[in-house]
């Protein structure tokens, strides 16, 4: 903008100068012969007469100045012609014509306008400088931030490299320890001194057999107990969540044939006594027994899933492999074959399960889907038998139940599959078995826990099992000269049961 303003000023100044030149050329003035009068003092009288006559003729023929309105038109051509025809320069000390003075008087207003434009340009330039300074500060801040971030990333990379070197050093140390241990074992085996008799699994010469008969466990007993407790907690939470969305109606909500079919199905799954309690008791004010029924369904299916040799395998092959494992572990009746050591039977079971899953990788997935379907069908029958309704979902529809609770049920089945792999493949020194008390069994305080132990005397048989227990079976050789091993059983976690007298306990609790 400043450059354009300077060009405009130069154009105006050129126009004003041209107008002044034109007016100066055309205004009347003394003839040129007057300037030479001192030099022509010796001219004769006739010559003077002739000169005077010529002067009058010149004054008479002198061109008149153009009007002001015609000065702007054709100014440049007339100025060029005037400069070529005039023989002597015009004196600079002569006064200007009125028209020229009017043109020159316009210049202060133009100068004021140009000054205002110049001030606006300076203001804009100042704002541009401020913005440039602000952007420069922002750029420096971003550069500093980028530099700090780069330094942090470099520090993190150095830490990662240090951790990698530390890990490599630990792995190398571990390998050296193993190498020293193998060397020690090799030297001990090469010792010609007589050694005391040791068990067969500890006196092996083949490294492959040593690895096969290893007793190293990947999980400890405390970790297995914690896994079973977590599984029981998941089952309890799911049963409570399902009970929260249900409401018990005072009258049956399904036709009578459907109710009879549900009673028969619940009796087959949970027992006749539990089905009788669920169908005859009013659950409108206290749906605790409904929650126990839902929880017992999941616990029963989980126990049956974990009791087989391989999860997902059909019934007949599963029973065959279970019988083979029992024959390998124990002395079979009618056979003279001795029982194998604990490590041998455990490793055989782990290798067999690994190869079965390798041949059919979809076994566990199919088992989880079947588990979910069985649980949802059992829940639908319980809802019909207890006259349960819900404003959110249709409790009698398997699709609605699967959409609402299918994912949580599948998570429990996946946890059960993981627990089965732990107790059957990752533990070699002993056998872990889950404990489940069947309906109708007598109550034994040393083998099970009453859920309502503090609310009255324990009477009657077991109505249902709500939480699984855990037992550890270990085969040990008591004496070195004895060829047979002894199996010791130790209960690590007692199963929790509900007795048949629970209805009376609940009535007493409600009346207090």
C-alpha cells in the first residue's frame, strides 16, 4: 500500500509541474528584443523603426492562454510543441498566472490525504510487526517444547535399551545356572561311588525321561484355591444380577402344561425336593430361593464340566480316557501291572489333553456354547415354575436371556475351562479335584459348610450346593522297600450347601 501511495504522489506532482510549465509559456511578457537592447545601442533610426514595427507585430500575434477547462485536454502535446518552438528559456523569477496559482493551491489537501494514508499504512505495519513478534514467540515456544519432548523420548529409549540389556543379562545368568546344574548332575552320575537306592523317577539316565517325569508345578496350591474362590464369586454375582431384574407374581404366568413341564425339568436337574420347595412356596416377598436355584444350576453344570477327562469331548470317548487315566494312576483290580508314579500319570494326562485339543481346537468353544444353552434353558424353567416376570426382558425366551446374560454366562464357562487346564496340565506333583455334594446326601460338618450355620441347628439332608470345594490327592511311597504307593487326600476348600430346612430358617428370619 505504501508503494502505491508513493506512485500516486509522483503522478500528481508531474501533473502539477506540467500545468505550471504550460501557463508560464503562454502568459504575456516582454519581447525577446528588449533583453538585447543594451547590445543594439548603435543601431540606426530606421532599424529602430523596423524593430518597433516588428515588436508590435509580435505582440499582436502572440498566442493567448488556454482556458482552464481546456488545459487538461491535450496538455502533453501542446507542451511538447511549445518546448520545440521557444528559442529562449523562460525566466524562473516571473510570477504565475491565476490559473496556475489555483492548480498549485490544491496540493496541501492532497498532501493531507497522503499523510492520512501514510499513517494508516504505518499503523498496519505496526500491527504486522506485533503479529510477527507474537508468531516468533510462539514458534520459539513450540521449538522448545519439541526439543523437550525429543529429549524425553530419547530418555525413554535409553531406559528401554537398559531394560533390554538387563533382561538379556538375566537370561544369560539363568542359562549359565542351568548349565552348571546340568554339569553337576552329569558329574554326579559319572561318580563311581555306590549310591543309596532312590526311587525310579529320581534315578534316570535319559534327559528326556527326566523332563517327562518332572514334578515342577506352574501353579501353587494357594493359587488354585484362589481360582476356585473367584469362580464361586462369579457364579454368585451372576445369580444375584439375574434375580434383581425379576419380579415374582402371586399367580402363575404360564399355562398349566408349561408349568408341569418346567416342574419336571427342574426336578431332573436340581432334585425332587428342591423342585417341590420352589413350586409350593410363595416367593413374592423373598426371592432368596429363586437366587439359590439359579446359582445351583450354574454350580452343577460347572462341576459336571470339570469332572470329565477333557472338556468338550463326547461322553463315550471321555469315559474311555478317564478310565485309562485311572488305570495308569492306580493299581487296576484283576491286573498285575503296578501303578505308575505320580509324575508319570500326570505327564501322560497333560500330553494326552494337549494332543486332543491339537486335533480338535474347537472343543472348548463348543463346550462353552453348550454350557450357555443348558444354563439358559434351566433358568427359563425356574422362572416359569416360580412365576417370575420382568419388565425388561421376556424370561421365558431363550433369545432374550442370551442377549442379556449370555456373555456373563460364557465368561464363567471360560473361567472353568482355564481352571481345568491348570489342575490337569500345569500341576504334576499332585491331583486337584473339585468337590460337589449331590442333592439328598447327608450333611457332614467336616466335609461341607452350611450356608445358614448361624441361624439354627443343621437338620435334614442337602438341598443344593451353591459353591464348589477343592480337594488335593497325592500319591506317595511311604517306605522305600514297599512297592505300592499310598494316596493321601486333603480338603483345601469345603463346598457350601443349603439344607432342606432352609424354608423354616427363612420363615424364622422373616418373622423376627
